[in-house]
C-alpha cells in the first residue's frame, strides 16, 4: 500500500523545441485542483507555459515540492514533445514519482502516449470522478485497475486501455475552478499579438465554461471523443455564482465564454446574459465559439446590452455542398450573412473561422470559401487547413483514400496547429493550400487601412507591426510567430 500526500500539476511550456507560444491556460487544472484538495492532498501547480519556465526550472520546482504524483496536461497534440519531456523531468527527479497524463492528447492517443515509459498512467475523457477513483485504487493494498473505465496503464510492459464509459451529468455538483495556486497577474493577462482572438481587451480576465459536449458531427472535430455528443449544461444560477466569485473575489474585468454550445438551451443562455446585465458589474465579455444558427437579432442585442463586445463564428466553408456532404455542419451561409449584418448594426467585433483542404473538396469550392470570407467583411478572418486528428471521420477518410504521406505520424515536428497541411488530393497539393491560405488571409484582412485597423484592434497590433507581420507571414508561407524565441 502506498500513501499519497502530494500532487503536482505541471503544464509544459509551449515555447520549448522552438514551437509557437500559445498563451492560454488549461481549465482542467483549475477544475481538478479543488477536488484533489478536498480529497486531502497537498496540491501545487507549475504553469511552465504562462510563467515561461525552462525545463531546468521545471525540474527544480518538482524537486523542491517532492510530489508523490505529477499530473500532466498540455494544450494540443502539437506540443507532444513538451509533454513527454515533462514526464522525463519528473522521473529524473525521482523514479518513484507517479506520472499521470490527462486531457485531449492522451484521450485520443492513449496507446501512443504509453509507449513512453516515463508516463505511468493516462486518464481518459473527464477527470473529476476518474481521478478520485484512480487515487483510491492507487492507495489500496493491491492496486488493480481492471475494473476502472477511462484509464490506461501497463502490465508487463504492455499497454492496457479501458475506454471511458459515461459522462458527468450534474456539472453543478463540483467546486468552481481554483486559480489561487497560479501566478494571478499572468494567468489572467490574455494579451497575445496575433493570438487569433483569444486575447482579451481588459484584465484581469476569467474563462467560463457553462456546458460540455456538442451534438454535431463535424468531420474534423475530436471534441466529442473527450466531451461526448450529449450537451450537459450547468444551471444558469450556478454559472452566475461563478461570475459573482470571479468579479468579487478576483476583480475580473472581462469574461471569455469558451463553450462549444452555450446557446443550445436558449432560455438558459438568456437567463445568464440577463443576470450579467442586471448585476451592473464593471464587466465586458466575449464568446470564442458561437453557433451562427443559434443567433438572432434580439439575442445579439441582449448580449450587447450586457457587455458582450466580440463573438467568433465558424462558417467553415463558402460551399453549401461541402458543409452538408463533407463537414456535416448545420451552418448555412444565409444565416451567417445575417449574423454578420446584425453584428455590424450592433457594433460587435466579429471573427470568422474557415477550414479548407478537405478530401472531396474541389479547388473551386475552396475559392467559394475565400470569396465568402471576403463578402462577410468581418473584423478578422482566419483560414485553417483540414487537420486529421486521431479518431475523427476526416482522419479515417484521409487514411483510407491514401491522402496522407506514407510515413505520416501524428507526432510530427512540423505540426503547427491548423497551419501546416498534410492532406493532398487530385484537386490540390499541400503547397497550393499553404499558398492560398496565406495570400487570401493577407488580401482579405488588410485590403484597406480601415480593415487593417479592425484586425489590429482584435490582435493587439499597430499598423506598423501589422506590416512586419504580413511580410514575414508571406515569406514563411503562412507561418510566423510574433516575438518567438525558445524561452521568450
């Protein structure tokens, strides 16, 4: 029997290995910290990304705390090297430290993760209940994970994966996220040049998730593997209590709602928005994921009255055929046009995200998408390339049809979020996708000085900085990191 007393979360630094810096934090750490504390463990968080720590500094922090368990999570598979290095650092401090990896990355690639002997366990899907079960079993007289779901481990060197079963339905039953162990000044300062809309106008800022899950079946999305198809909502009362806490205890000046489907229950969403409006806090807010088909003028008007200043929609394609037959998304372009028009009338900042390069998509349909993006006249337009994540329909089709390189590996050093294409068909090459993504982004967002100023306002860049950014982005065919260094 092993007694567990100390648990340390470590979030790797996205800058390691020359990768792009992505200044965002991992909500799961904030959610799980109070649960582990209530369980009776001492908890410490090393946020190497927000605090920009070197591997050596992370190792020092682990050694100083002397944890029994190091819990790992990262922001994306793109940062796979960072996650595996962190596990190695923990084992170098003390080989007896138990390493457990949770989040999106190990949930969609558990077998691959467990090829690393420095990682002892993976927890799949939602961790609130599974982590407590894991701790109970780990401290039992004869630890046996055979009856636990949502866990990965090794027996005699062979990886054993138990798929997750069920989901958390009562989201109100768990404590609010705990930010007290973070560097508060940094964790809530989301001001990153060219950060793609996650940057916030005011600080400190807080991130709120009011629901989990998405019922739709977009071919490229891996979110359902982690959060499921069924939408589960926190009650409006519970959400408003968290907002009260953030404002009154932490002095929050801006909220970022980060749900996939906040507006699936319209009445609940209206209750939350009216609650924000009626509180008359010194508060603004934004939505990073808004389903255009959930919006109407009256709802947007109420959002504006309550302090919302920016929304991001994802039309994905300008081709109705691609939307329906390939992506399987219920977005329709006429509705997207209406949302764009309403945003102009109500003085919203509008971001619109598109994806190009799907198997079965024609070059002319890609052009439809870029033309539609221009027509919307949004404040910021982004183009991503269709990226095959494990377990998605897109990945399966690309593999089955031979649209991926023969030596394709999800652990790729050239993975750059949604910027570096790997799918190639008879309709387009990866170089053509790079070229059109880069040049149409440049043409549409900066066609006039007025448009450049609108883009700069969202992305925290002056006109002079924008010109340098455009030049370097063109010369790197769509990939350029602002102020990027190994540890800076």
